[in-house]
């Protein structure tokens, strides 16, 4: 009997020990992923967030902690991050370490748990226009309801979330109408927005039942860092300007190759980086490509500057403008996109003018600056000392020595004259007749039997 009791006791204690060992081994092997969310929120953070959540799910992480300290940033980037956080299969924890303003507040609300350090703040998320004033009611209403829906998803007071966006939302005892809501740590705890206060990351990790040894720190990889750098407003404007200017140089002097390669690389870096962060899609790519083809046709094939050139400029500008906006553009984003595009176009216009001034021998120069071509041809073949007066050439028949686009050179009675076609394009070697003489302007038309 005593022996049986001893065996039963040892079995019970052995089972308890095994359970404790298994529990301790699970806690020791569990992983907690730590993701920094600091500085200005930009679109480069959205794919980073998506990758970190996917990898956290793949390794079976117990939780994902977002270490937040941000003054805010792009609303469209925050919305993309919110969507992936709400759909995450791993527990998400926001650790607000001092600041979670504007877009940062939305990211924090999208997490299942929110903890804040002492002296931290969260809120102040009203969208503003380029002048710094509150955006239009339509846009504010959309963002306000987005904050409300995000708070409702995790059982937080939706009115408090709305008051962070719209000062017209009043909450008795918290914020009066006309004041935008920003919560301190104590207020966030009191109104059930935050779940606790911890002054250090280590204290929070310990509260969650882990040690800092369990932390897997997520960092931007080289590709994500490169994309964030390329989509910076200054860098993207520079890439766009260099790419367009280099392609213009290639069109002005076809056959060189190097400017064209530089231009294609610049535009590829611009569009590729914007595509990866969700700013641009295939629609923008088609518009940009169509615009470039139409402009190339106008410069190299079609004489003059007409419908193809105008359509090319419209398509190109539309594609580039949309590539700066993204899917959820705020009023400030629209103004920023317009400013960046106009700056790039101004740089290209100035650079193109400098190219034409520095290199007057470019093949396209004769089409854009007729007077230079005519002066060069006069130097090559000076008229005789006793050349007939211009009016004496009326009705004279001759031949077009050069294509008329509509200006060029013709040969009449052994004399080379600077002429201009009455109609459109006239091919070289076409028989022509002088029909009008207007001062120094000699107007010709093809002979009737040679008119197409």
C-alpha cells in the first residue's frame, strides 16, 4: 500500500514537472518580432510592414511589436499599413514611445494592443491642405470614419478616435467642440484607448511573458532602403528631370545611344520605385509610354508641332502626375505632386534650351530654328553680286533642293533661294513654282502634275 502511494506521488510530480518543462520550453522558444516605426511615415514603410508581418507569420511568432515614435506622414501609407495590420494572423502590439501623431495614431489603433510610455501622446490626426488649413469636409469625413472603424475593430471607443480627426466631435469630460483631440498616456488609459503603461521596451516584453532574448528585430533590407530613398520627393524629382532631359538629348541627336540609355535608366528607377510602393500602376506606365512615343514621332517623323505633340505632352504629364499621387491622395499630396511635376518640367525645358544653344548643329535644330539653317546655307552658296530682286522671281519654276518642312531651299534658274511651302511638307527634288513674294519671304507650291 505504501509502495503504491509512493508510485502515485512520483507519477503526479513527474507529470507536473513535465508540464512545467514543456511550458518553459515553449516560452523559451517563442519569438516576438520588433518593428520600428519612426520618423516620417512614407510609402516605403508599407511594403516593409507587409514583409515583416508575413515573415512573423512564417516563423510562428507569438507577437509583433511596433515601436512607434513618429510625427505622422502620408495618409495613404498609413492606410496601407492599417489594412495589413488588421488582417495579420499574429498578435500586434503598438508601443508608443513618446509620439504617435496623425498617421502614427492610425497605425497604433490598428494594433490589437496599445501600450504607451510615460509622457507619450497620441492623436492630432486631422488632414490639412497645402495652406495648412483643415481639408474639405468630404475628405475629413472619410478619414474620420476610417479611424472610427479601426477603433471599433479592437473594441476601443470610436468617438475618441473620431475626435482625433475632427474638432467638431465633442466628448463630455474629454474634449469640447472646436478642439482637436490629442491624448496623453494617462488620458489614453482612462478612456480605454491604451492597455497599459511601460516606460521601457524591456518592461513591456516582460509583461507579455517573454524576455528580450526572444526579440527578433526587423530591419529594412537594402532593397526597401533603396526604394525609400528613390521615392523621396527630392530624389524622385531629380530622377524624373534627368531621365526626361537625357531622352530629349537622344531625340535631338539620334544615334548616340548614351543619353538614351541614361534617360531610360532614370525613368525606370523613377517609375519602378513608385510602382513598388503603390504610387504607380500599369495605367500610369501606359500613359507615360504613349506620351514618349507620340513626342518622338512628332520630333523625328511628323513635320511641325501639331496634334501628336500636344497629345504626347498631355499623356506624359498625366502619367507622371498620377505616379506621384497614389491611391488615397490627400490635398497636400495633390499639391506636392503638381509642384514636383512642374519643377521637373521646368528643368527639362531649361536644359533643352541650353542643349539647342550649345549644339546648333543637332539634326533637329534646323526644324526648330529655321533662321540658323538659312544663314548656314547662305554661307555655303553666296548669291551673285547682281542677283535679281525678290519680286522678279514671281512665277519662276524650279526644284526643291531640300525637303520643305515647310521651309527649305530651292533652285531657280541656277540660283539657290530660301523658300517656304504654301502648304505642308514637300519632298526634295519636287518641281515647284514661286506663287508669292512677300518681302524676303518666297512662297512656293508643287507643280500641279506633281501634287499628290
